[in-house]
C-alpha cells in the first residue's frame, strides 16, 4: 500500500513539473534577438 502511494506522489509531481515547464514557452511569433557587442 505504501509503495502505491509513493508511485502516485512521484507521478503526480512529475506531471506537475512537466505541465509547468510547457506553460512557459514563448509564442511562435516571438523571435529571440541576438545581443549586440555594446550590450555585453
């Protein structure tokens, strides 16, 4: 019984981290701009 609860907790935490990592992606129309030499 304890092993089952442990597996559920681990899977829940893994899915939560996966969902939060995917939610912070930039929209497809936003492009990254390279740094110029003056900004370094």
